[in-house]
């Protein structure tokens, strides 16, 4: 295999004409330059130099190798520069996990902005519902997790994580068009105690928030249908499959919704990063843009 450092010696010799001049440019001794050139000839199995007194001439094989040398050295310099930028946190990949609504409302707009402000940053996005995002983060499969506060969330004092609040949104009641409560300006949760319910699947933090709200209102909802897709939830409700509570920003446009009386359950969304990655320039740049987008929600 040809060593790049020996190609640099060959290029210096071709540029400066003598071993002594090449040695001076490369900060080597003439003897070291001669040894490097001899080793290069051994590597390629051909004579690269023709001695003419104090000077040397490049053979046809040497000129052929020089043509490739220029390309090789250019690519090596580019690789070195890319690695320098990566080490400085100027370029690289940031892996983000988020639930579907957060991808639509938060992560996708952040991706568009980062492509303009941080062109060296490659944002890789993965859908992760429920507790999966935090699990992937702690397993090292993600750099940032967008998650929802719920009873199963890591404790605020968990030393493995840094948490950044992003936004909070109230839940609203989603009702069939003909439901008696659809005429009300606001809904008290006990008004829905006798209805069938459309609920997220077990393990989804939204289900945990809704069940807790119903519990605090004095009843256990009769769960008939389950879906983690809020569009599907709204469609089932509109078809008469029951009622539901959905975060306001996740409600499809044509759904029949009503605000809830206090205390209103709230979806609190936060970003989490591992302590070891919290100060990385690309991670902090991504978090800054996510926070800016969240403020507008």
C-alpha cells in the first residue's frame, strides 16, 4: 500500500528539483528524503527517479504517479478539513426522536431552519411514541428526545439527563356532532362519565394523562376503542364511537371540540439530552432552534 507521506515527498521533489531543496521544504534531512523515495519505489515496484548528477529527473512512471498524487493529496486535505470541522462541532449528525405531533409542529420546522442556519448539521429524525424516545436516548440511539411529561417519566433530578421545557398545551374534549354536550360552551369532565371512550393505547403518555384527569373527576372511563393516531381518534369520535380528550394542537381541523373547565389536563412537552452530549455545539444549536419554534406554538 502506498503511504501518503511518501507521495508528499515525491511532489516536493518534482516541485523543487533537488533532494536538498525538497528536504528543506519538508523539514527533513536529505538522507530521510532519499529513504522515503526509495521506499516509495519499492511500494510501487517501479523506478520513479532518474539520477542526473546533483539533480534527479522524474521517470514516466513517476509522472504517472504524480498525476494521481495531486488528486490523492487534495482529497486527503479535504478529509483532514472535514475531520477538523467535525471535531470543532461545526459538522456532524444529530439524531432526534419525537412523537408524531411534535415532528409535525416542532421538529419539521426546526429541520427547515437548521438547513439554512447550520448547513453542516445533518438532522436525523425518528418517530418514537410513549416512553420509547427516552429509552432510545438513554440507550445511546438518539442525541435528543422530544417527550411528554407523565407519571412514568424520568425524575427531574435524574443525573443522566438534561431536560429543556418546550411547550404546554391544554387538552380539549372531542365530541360526536350530535352529543348533548356539544351545545355547551365548556365541558366538565363528569358530563362524559357515562360515554364510551376512544383512548390511546397502554404505554402512551397521553392515555396516562387522560386517565388521571378522569380519576380526579371521580370516574373511570369506559374504553371501547384505542388508537395512537389523533386523526383516527377524531374519525372514530365523529362516527359515534365515543368521546375523547386530545391535546389542542393535535386535533384535526374539522373535529367538534370544546374546552374543559378547570382543572384542565395539560400535555407538557420537553426535550431531553444525555449529560455527556448536553454541551456539544451541534446539540445546543438544535435545541436552540427547537426552543425558538416551540415559543411560537
